[in-house]
C-alpha cells in the first residue's frame, strides 16, 4: 500500500511537471513567434544594430544635434525620411603604417564652423526656420538616448569610428521644382540584400540565434515580401577593414537624396538626334567596345601587381612599348602620343618605396616628399633655373622656370604690365600652358584667380607633370604631335609658351594652327622664347618664319616686351574677332577649313593645316567674349539660350538648376555626411561633368580644390559650356587609361558614369584605372543605380578599400569609398609595357 501511494504521488508530480514543461515550451514558442513577427514587421528605426562602443553612439548623437542646422533647406535638400548614416570607419590595417596621417583620420567627417556657415549662406534662405528634417533629427536624438545600454561589439579593432548620424523625418510633399532625375531617391540601404533575405528566411524557419550572435556575424532580420515598405538599418563590415552603416528607407517616399525644385528635375534624353553631339560620333574614332567577361567574387577576386618597365609610374596608354616599337616614324613625336594596349590593363600599379600621403596645399606648392616622386634628373638639368632642388627628404620648388628663373610671380606681373588688357583673373581666366615643365607658372597664377591647364609630354624632362600634380597644381600629359589636343575649339582665353620646345614654324605652322583652333577669338598667345630676343642665325631664321606664319593667320603682334629681371622677352599675339582679314588675304595660305570640319571635334582627330572661320553671328559661341570672372561662373552663356539642354529642356534652365543642385548636395551632404576629410583634398576629378555644376559648386563654397572636368566621348559634348563658365576640362574615353601619372587625384566623383561604362568596358579594368590615378587615402564618390553601386562596392572590398558610406533608395544609390595603402603580393607581367 505504501508502495502504491508512493507511485500515485510520483505520478501526480510527473503529471504536474509535464504540464509545467508544456506550458513553458508553449510560452517560449509564442515569444519566439512574436519576436519573429515583430522583427519582420516593426521597422527598426534610428538605430544601429552593430556598434563598436556605447559611448560612440552618444557622442555621435551629440554631433548630430550640433550639426543639424547645417542640413536645413527650405526645399528639403536631404530626403526627409532618410539620411541616417555617415559610416563608422576605421583605419585600414592592411600592413602599412602611416603615423603622419593619423590626425587626418581623426578629422574625417568634421567641417569647420566657418565652412558650415558659408554653406548655409550659399544654399539656404530659411536657415532660421526649423524644417521637418531637423525635427526628424531631434526625434532621432531622443530615441538614440535610449540606446545607452546597447551591448558593444567585442571586436576591439572596430572601436575607431566616425560619427554615426541617424535620422528619420516625416515624408513631405515636394513642390514642382525638383532637380536631377538622376538624383538619388534616397536613404541608407544595405547592399547585401541577398544576405538580408536569407536572414529573413532563416528566421521564418525558426532560427533562434541571439541578437549578439547575429551582430557578431554582421546579420540582421531582413525584409519579408509583404513588409518591404519598412525601414531597416544595418551595420556591415567591409573586407577593407572599415565599419559601414548601410540603411534603407521607405521606397514609397517621393523624396530624392537632395531635392531642389520640380522644374529642376533633369531627365536625360537620347542625344543621338538631339542638339548635343558626342566626341565618339563626331570623330568616328571610338574603339570597339570591350565587353566585360570577368565574373567577380567581391571577396576573392585575385588582384595582381603590374610588372612593367616603368614600375610605380606605369601609364598604360603612354607606356605601350609594343606599339611604340612598331612606329614607322617618330619625327612628329608619335612615340609621345597615346597607344593603348589591345586589352585594357586589370592589374594594379605598385607604390614607390617609402610613399607617404602628399603634403597639403598650399605648402605643397613649395615642397613635396622626395620618395613620392624619386627623380633627380631635373634637379641636375634645371636646378640652376630654379625648377626643383633636393632639400633633405623633400623636393623643393623655388618657383622658377627656364624663362623666369627669378620666380613665376615676377614673370606673371611682367606679362600683365606688358599688356594690361590681359587682366589676369578677370578677362583672362582659363589659359593653356604648353610645355609647362613643373607647372610653377600655373601654380602661381592661382594667386591671380587664373585656372591653368598645364600640359607636357612624358619625355626627357623626367617626371615634370608628376611633380606638378604632387604639388597640387593642375597638369596633364600631352604633346603637340599628329592629333588634335583633347579640348574643344575656341575655349582658352590665353595661350602661353615659355621655351616650350615646340617647333611652331615648321610644316606651314601646322602646330600653331592647332593653337589657333583652341584659342578664343580675341584671345592672346604669349610666346617667350629665344627667337623673340636673341640674334643668333637659328633664332633669326625662326623669328622670320614665325612672323610670316602669324601674319598669314591674321594674328596681330600686339607687343614685344622685355623682362629685364629675367633677361628675356615675350611676343604677345592676338587672334582676330572677325573674318575680314581672312577674306582679304592675297594667298589662301594656310587655307580655311571646310565647313564640314567641326573645330570642336577633338578625340583622335588628325591635325589639319587649316583655320576655321571666326563665328560672327550674335547667337554663336565665340562671337562675344564671356562675362568677366567670377560672374561667368554662375551666368548661363548667351549662346545656349535658344538650345535644348542635355535633359530635354532649355539649356539655360538646366544650367541654372544643375548649379543649384550641386551646391545643395555638396553643402548639405558631401561636406558633412560622407566621411570625407576635405582638408586633405586638393586634386579633384569629375568623371562625367555635364555642365560643370559640381566643380562650380565647389568653387562657390570656397573649397581649396581644383577640378578636372571630364566629358566622356560618348556623352553630350558640353565641354565648351564648362570652359565658358571659367572652368576647364578634357575629353576622355573611360575604356582607356587617362593621361596622368599614378596617384594623381585626391577625390574622384562619378555621377551616373559606371552604369554606362559596364556595358562596353571591362569594369575590372575601369576600377583598376580608378585605383591607378587615385591616391592612397583618396576618395571615390559614386552616384548610380543600386545594381552598379553593389558591383563597385564588391570590387572595392576586394581591393581592401574602406567603405565610408552607402545610401540607396528606389533603385538609385550613393557610395563613398576610401582607397587604402593595400597592394597585392602576386605579380602579373604586362607584355606590352616591357621596354
């Protein structure tokens, strides 16, 4: 009986235990189910799932509060339901240590109060009024104050980060005045959507990983098919070692990344039969497109270093020894011209031993690191003319030149006094310096507010253009040879040649006629060379020939002036402003170009020994001198008033809208929310410039940079407009290498260019070229469709680059990445580049 009672008691206890377990299991499943549902339905707003330190969040929130007014604009320049993320970043730990750059890293994403105030003055009229965006930022601050107990990541290497800006604001209606259909419709989006979707499916199947585990693996609960309207935030870690915040906002929002007014939405239309022709169509020399056949795994793509004769200074289209050896003649400098390899290069260029981040402007004008450009030939050959000297670990530049050994500033003043009508920085704003040497002439013309396109060949004057770019002075590689210069006709206000080693007098002045093509009617040619002032037989003969040629070209010899300080003289000529002289010539030599010969066609077009008529109709470009600088920067050129623009509306309207748009974007986002240390940026390239609004806005915001505006040969030919507004640029085919040395630029800006290139170029080769011309710690900013953004981000990760920011919405996105010092260890020999 006792046994029976005991058995019944145990049975009751067992029954109660089972009931309890059943209830606990049931409750547990209910909680898991609720958690899964909430994770997939409730938007995770204004939060970062993975953080490196709790204190970072709190500090970043304070930064948001202090900077929020910088983002005000009456038209809501940043999408009001978005912009929550300047990325968390850290220094790449790829192996190279550069202590001198640590201060730069600490300063990333910080802008001076003065700059912020200037930005507000330029862009916002209603800075005193609190808009919905600022309210959203305040809401974000309040919500983030509740995140103090978020468990930090245990990875100590992730503790270096920039500010983390999280914001959300109510969706507002935009007026009928918006800008740029290409403008990103924006908010932060994870570019690893497949991983997010996979995470969602795993959760649906009952995966019961903790949030800590998910954070450790850079995963988060993804979107479900029916819940894609909700906002998601994610912190991911790039292969290059940076922490990146990637966010996505409500796709239904009609806001764009930075809005203007609806009349400013620029919808690009087909240009095939439109007003704007392209260099590719005009010159008929566009090379057969290269289809990308490379399948890319972002984390395993096998990059290699280029093994070439020129090593760390390899320029694919100028160092093609295979093609150069096949040239039948080099009498016209054919060996200095472009000869691109049959297949675009996909390897990476090495760094010089001991390479360091360049010295910053304006100090860089006087000195650079010797190991960044370790060449001394010019020191030996031109040191007595004060071109360049070696001073300890530096190369120093006293500011001299062959014709101005006592300094470029004195020489610049001499030219102005010789002909006051030149009016540096007012009438004469954009000039061309032929055979520029180390570009001290252009470097010191910055003080006169003059922008100089300096060019010289890659020749016996070792590394002259490389020195110029390292100094922060605009320069490009080029030669007066057998093809036209890559500039439109009638765009330069003044041309300069100081002992530039160009035989202007030979072959009927063919090379001088090319200068005539690019010189604006009424513009000046300053020729400072020994034939002007020396009397030895050879110089006398050259002067006589030049006198005959310039007279037959109807150039007026305005003045011959002597520079007593430097012991030289200069002859200054002026191009005619009408056709009267041409029509009255006894001999038609040089002949006039046929009407079918477009002076603006420049890409791979052979030189012609002819002259184009001067435009005289009041509506034609070149018939009237541009407005004085700086008014010409903002005022639409008179000759585009009657033309349709690139995007299908009046060109003058698009010009103004484009300018306003880029001022808004730069001041409200690029300066403050991209993780860019602008104090380290000097040399900038806009890879697809259109109207030059990006460069114009940087100028208007008083950033201490210069911009090389590139108009791709298959884009509408808007380069004349860029020159007309007092800026400069060049034509280029991005399926080929650019005529510059490696490590030339601090920032590359690519607005809607990569998506057009990937269909005809090898995209790996394009990124390899970007890597070649971008300096370590330089930035690449891309605005394009999400698919393209994802592809470029994958390649950037394979290059060990730091992902500073990703931002996307409605199929369009923004990506900011920073190059590191990483170089691969494997080597690939480039057969065409072995001398």
